C-alpha cells in the first residue's frame, strides 16, 4: 500500500524583492543615511517598519511599529518607500501583502588601539666648570589604551 503524496501548490504568490533577502539588506545598507542628531547622541538600535506591498510591487502605508528616535524613524520610512518588489501573478487575484522590515542603525566602531607616545630630550650642558651641571638627555615613552 503506497500512499499518494499530495503535491502542495501555492494558490497565492506573494510579491518578492528581486534578488532575495540578501539584495534587500544590501539595498537598505547602501541607501541608509544615519541622522546627524542620532549620531551626535550615539543612538543605536533597530527600527521596525510594517508596510503593505500591492500586486504591482509598490510599497503602501508604511508604519513604524518599533521606534528608536524620531529622526531614525523618518529615515526608516524613507528607505521603505524607496523599495520596489517584483509583481505577483495570482491567477487574476489582486493581493496586498503585509510585511515587516527591521532596519539596523549601528555606528561604525571607533578604533581603540593602543597609543604609544615617544619623547626625546636632548642633553644640554650648562656653562661653567662644574661637572655636576651637565644634564644628560634621555628617552621616555607612554602607552595608553
């Protein structure tokens, strides 16, 4: 007795971003402009934007569902409005798909390597016949992290 395997077919096809999730992430990273006030205050985090994609692949009704700061929220909505998905062909059925996108706001790390400072003091001779009046120069250094 062999059971017949049913072939699952998708009745409705959702609009996809051309190139997949990796291309979507690259697009977001390429077009993201970190807001100056968030940069000055060292604000980092994630903004989540919910939006609809219609059957023509256009983004509609973006809404911030997880906020970071007002300027980061505006930038996230601007990025989402730039997106354009592939058209979905659904046997004549027009379809709007609800989806979310997390946009990461991360500042570039400042290199914090060790700093080495060298100081050289040349030797100086004081005038006069006193041998104890000579000042021998030298080197000094300091290392800080």
